[in-house]
């Protein structure tokens, strides 16, 4: 689970960077969505780790995950409206 969480957390910014680097709005939005999916995966893994008593519940981490999701969704929406 730890390795999966590490991979998911690395995929979030990596996909943002890859999409931006492709210099195409469609590719950027596609990679932002992939990044958002990786963030959802990480959030689920955090819930699992908490429910399995592997880690303590951390409101700050949960807040950061939620805020990152809101920012990504806002960016996706803004790019789709252009």
C-alpha cells in the first residue's frame, strides 16, 4: 500500500507537467483528468490505510487532497470554457 501511495502521489504532478509540456489544450486537459484520477486513487488509499490502522487520520492531509482536487477541477473547467 505504501508503494502504491507513493506512485499515485508522484503521478499527480507528473501528469500535470506532461500535459502542459505537450502544448495542446486538449492534451493538457486529458492529463489534468488523469492527474485527478491519481489523486482520487491516493485519497482512497489514505482511507484504506486509516481504516486498517496503518496510519492515523490526518485532517490536514485530507484538506490538502480536497483542495488539490478543487484546484484541478477548476483548472479543467477554465480550460474547457476557452
